[in-house]
């Protein structure tokens, strides 16, 4: 349970760190959408985010890495998972250099979490990040998902149509997260 909560809050607070960088470095347009929320819509949208995380982690981590390593070994299965994860998000908006790097980084982070703590920890981290994006009004992996996951406030980053995942701030935060995940493991191997 501690691993799941740590993963959930880790993903959530990692996105809040990205939001803090965006707020200091970019012009963020904020608007109030016209439709109002029904009382149960918050829960339905949060449930949709959870289902999306379960499906993506089930496919990219459990199936491709977890089961694929029995057929093509761990390294190739892991790399294949990273590439497919990035390609699967291509339809959500235009890719930039940072969009590609960040999708590969998040795939790497979620893959490490999956290998060390299991599928539910990866789902929790993925859900936490997406929940952070949605609650703060940003798109969840590209503008094309905004109509599927409407928020009570909408934030757009000028010149970044894919959303926060196309910004260098996300790269910085994910590199720090990756270091936090990997350095203790490397220290155990060396020590």
C-alpha cells in the first residue's frame, strides 16, 4: 500500500513541479469553458483517467515488457515498449523534440517502476501524473484529449500545442525523477 501511495503522490507531485516551472517560464492562457459540471462528473472523469492508466500500463508495461521479455528478452521488450508508448501518443497532438524525449522518459520511468514494484505501482504513478494535469486544467497528453477529459478551467501553454509534455520543464522534472529512481538501485549494485 505504501508503494502504491508513493507512486500516486510521486506522479501527482512530479506534475505539480512541471506546473510550477511552466508558471514561472511561459505564458499560460487560462479560460473558463462554458459547460458546467454535473455533481458526479468529477468522479466519472477521475475514473476515466484511472481506466486509461490501467489500459496503458497493462499494454505497454505488463504485456510488452512483462510478457514480451519471455520471448525477446527484457532489453528489447523494454525498448519496444518505449517506442510503442511514444508512437501511441502521436495522435494526441504535434510532436516536437521535447514531446518525443518526454514520452520516452515517462515510458522509461513507468517501466522502471513496473519492474521494481509491479503493475499497480506503475498504474498509480501514471494516474497521479494524469490527475495532476487534469486537475490543474492542462491537457492530458495533447490537446486532442481535452474534449474527452474536460476540466472546469483550461490552461494552454503558448507555442506548445501538445501540452506540458512538450515543454523542457517536463524533461527536467522527469530526469530528476529518473535519477531518484535509478541512483539507489545503482548504488546497491556497486556497493
